[in-house]
C-alpha cells in the first residue's frame, strides 16, 4: 500500500466535495461573485499541485488549464457572461477528476492524453484572450498566454507506481467506483473519506475480544443472585482493557504526521531535481498526533508552504555561494504539541520575502489601502496572504498564481488556527501554524 496515494485520495475527495458545494451554493444565483472565483481557484490550484507531485499528468494539465481560465476572471476582472457554460465546464472538470481519483483504490490505470474538457477550456481561454486584447486590458502578452502549454522543466518525468488501496476499496468504505452512487441512485458527494487501516481495526477487535473474555470469566463466578467481590487484579484488568480500547479508538480518530512528512520529502526531492537546486528537508516531531479530519487541510497548507520555501525561498546554488551560504538549501519542518496545542513550523535559510515585490503585486491588483511606505512588515506579510498577490512574475507548475499563501491562510483559519510569518531578506523565512 502506498501511503502517498492514500493521502492524495483523501485530500482530492475533500477538495472535490468543496468544489461541488461551491457550485451548489451558487446554483440559483444569476452570476458568480469574487468569492466564488477565489474559492474555486484555491481548490483547483491545490489539485494541480498535488497531482503534479504524484505525476498524474492529465489531472495536472487539466487543472493548470482551468487555472489559466480562472486568471481572466480574477486578475482581469472579466465577468463570467455565460454562467451555464462555465458551470458545465466546472462540473465536467469535477466529474472527470472524481472518476480518475476513484480508480486509485482499485488500482485501475488513469487516463492519459488530452481530454475534450481541456480542449474546451483552451477554446474558452482563446476567446477571453481576444476579448481582453480588444478591450485594451491585456498589455502583457505573456501574462495572458495559456501557460498550460508550457513545461516547467525539460527533465523527463518518472511514472509513479500506483498501489491498490485495500482498505479503501471495500464496500463499506468506498462506493462503486464506476458511478459512486448511493442506494437511492443519486451520487453521494457529501460523505467525508477517511482511510481506515487494517491494523487499527485489529486493535479495536483485540480490545473488544479481551473485554468479552474478561466478562465471561466474571460471569462464571456468579451463582444465582450472590454478590461477588472484585479483586485488585480484576480492577487492574478492567483498567488495562479501558486503556487498550481508548488507544485503539484514538488510532481511528487521530493520525501522526509520518505519511505527510514523507509527502513533503517527495515534494522537496522532486522540486530540487526539477529546479536544479539542491535542497534538504529536515523533519522532527512527525509522531505528534492530530485529529484525522484535520489532516487534509493541514497537509494542503503544508504542501504550499514547502513549495514556496523551495521555489521562492531557496536561492540558486550560484547565488547562495556568492552570499557565503552553504550550497545546499535547508528547510526545517517541525511538529510539536505544546500543552495540548498543535504547532507546526516551516523555516528555510533562503532569500526571505521580497517585501517590495509584495507591495508591487498588491498595488497592481488594487489591494493597497494606503501608500506603500506606510506598511509595516507584518502588514506586508498580511498582503501576501491575499488571493492574487505573488512575488513571482511568471507562473510555473509550483507557484506564481498568487493562490498558495491564500490556501495556507484559508486552511489554517478553517481549522480555528493562527498563522504567523517572520522573514528577513537574505536570511530566510519562518511560518508558524498554531492550532487549538
């Protein structure tokens, strides 16, 4: 069983459900607002990032195309004139990704090649591009280019082995992969997907069996209505059984960060090779426990934080050597439980956040509320969390759409957490996520 596929399976299902809920929320509305575009952008951007990391090229390419489409509505402020067209296109995208994700538990091969949906998206983009140029809003030709046709790297990609997810494929855990229908015949999109490992089931079974055996032993001591005395040994036995069952239940409801840490290591390794800059990830505290239902959003946030650290933070080897830094960039990922509160720290020794670039991007998107020189460092970092603000001029497979930091902040806030950013240009950036 491949734990990376399990994580992708769980997180993708959650994102698909969120996108469907967003569509449903605006079903009766005459038009879409800015909030809708931003929420859809978050979901598709994350699906693109995760599918790129997993080397699921068709999902990645399709998501990248949809990002390019959304760019016009978000950055160029173009209205979605044909709501039905956009709604059908987004529904087709969601259905396709769902069908592909449902192939993973049964080990079925994913679709390869260009989809009709991708062709329709590119046609839509060409029309918007023409409209944008006619209106004079598109001064930067590179900015409006359909970057789904670009390759982020000239390196050939390896194909990841997809393993059968036994625990997810049972009738109790996953609906029929061909149409994912409930007994009523309607598609079921609302159920959260959580992988239950066989080892966790075995722990529960063992605890219950131990309890039943002990109760049977006590029952044999009764004769009629006579009372019996429980010995200290009996009491200790009861206590041990309770601990055992509690531990088993905790394993069902909580998870550590071991698998997520492996995912982050894979991201760093893949980006290091693709961007041709050596980067090392050091992880500590991955045994820290967290509620399983929180894992998806934390994993998604971490994916974007780690990607930003490697792509934006760590400099090219020549620049690092000219600054007297070690040639290998360093990213630290630390999980800890502080008095019952989860804290996650990502710290790199890279270039730090370019505050001037943040201000310029925010100004370009009309997000500044006062003159640039009036912004404190903390206020500049807050701007970086806004959808559309990016310090990268040209997007690639990893970043540049101004969505990553917005996803991080959105997911942390959704879990009732707090985000703190500190950075010093030339010395690195630290991002702290704190959860109650």
